[in-house]
């Protein structure tokens, strides 16, 4: 098991959930919800910059981005969006960026928040963080079980796959 803090990232259309692990890679915890910036907006790149600031604040050595495949394992519009965002992170940073399977992480996060008694209206602000925790915890657990880094490394020049 590699030692050090990792960030988990749940990429959504409007918000990006961020979680972090402890240095011993035992537990993932929520950190922040970052507003997603539309391509071409005045603040273009502010979302990537904020995530890199969080990585620096926590001395993270790796970024783990959820890859939202369909239940059958096929790519979707959300998959293309997450892969493109992971490519932007990789291009803007020297940190390795890994894509890991995150099927149903947001559904699981919503279920867990409901089970904890959080009303649906109050979930919006934290559901992305909770999904990022699930993504990162699964990646940590997979690495612990296999001994290999989870998912796949994203090259800095990766964009969405052809449609």
C-alpha cells in the first residue's frame, strides 16, 4: 500500500465533490464542494485551480477521479465529461491523476445521507462530497486488496474518447 494523502474527486455538471484520505490510506473523509465552471466562462479553470489548491493544502500525492460508466460498463456523456476533466487536471498538475470506476457512487451517497436522516433538500450541498468519499474509499480498499494502484493513469493530453 502506498503511503500518502490522496484526493477523491466526483465530477458533476454543476458541482465537484472533493474528499481526502489520511496519510496511512485508511479512511476517506469529505473536504469541499467546488463549483463547476463552464468551458469558456470568465473564470475558466477556476475549478481545476481550486482542486489543485486543496491538493496542495493537504499535501496530496495523487488525484483519484471517478469514472461514471453505465451499469453495463459503457461510456456515457458523463463518462466523457469526467475523462475530459481528469485530463484537464493532469495537464495542469504534476500530480498523477487516476480514473477509477464509480458506478452508483452518487446513488449510494444519496441513500447513505437519507439513512442518516438528512432531508433531500439539504443533501445537495454535500452529496457530491459524499460521493467523492465513496469513490476514494473504494480506490483505497481496492489498492489494499490487490497491492496495485487503482484504475488507470490519465495522460496529460487526454480528452474525451471519440463518440
